[in-house]
C-alpha cells in the first residue's frame, strides 16, 4: 500500500534528519506522518516540492568536511540521497494517483 510505503519513507527521513540535528526537517516529516495517519494528504504537494531533485534537499549536502571527517560526510550524503530519492518517488506516485 502506497500510504504505508510513504509512512516508512517519512519515518526514515525523520530519523536521518534527527541524526543530523536538522530538527525543522525532522519535525516536518513527523508531522506529515501524523497527517497521513489521519488521512489528511494536504502535505503531499509541499513535501513533494521539498524533496524534488535539485530543490531544498541539495542545501543539506555536506560539502566542507574536514579531511578526517570525509568518510562520515560521504556516508551521510549517501544516506541523504537514498532517503530523499525514496521519499520523492513515493510522494510523486501518490501525487499522480490523487490528481
């Protein structure tokens, strides 16, 4: 079920943003999960725009890591790409189904 896939993707996104101490993005993902659980899909368009390739997500990439932190930064960037791509793909599918 697409709603469950989206819930899982948003939960994973919230965990990732929590790990990075990006509380506003974490809180937004958690709020979207609550709305989804209440069958309120009004968040889909704004979240779709947020997670769309080349949008706000690019601002979260770590590009100035110290040499000793480079491996960790690359790992976090890879995780960000995975979380964002999965979330966007599901949001896109849901958006298309609902229009």
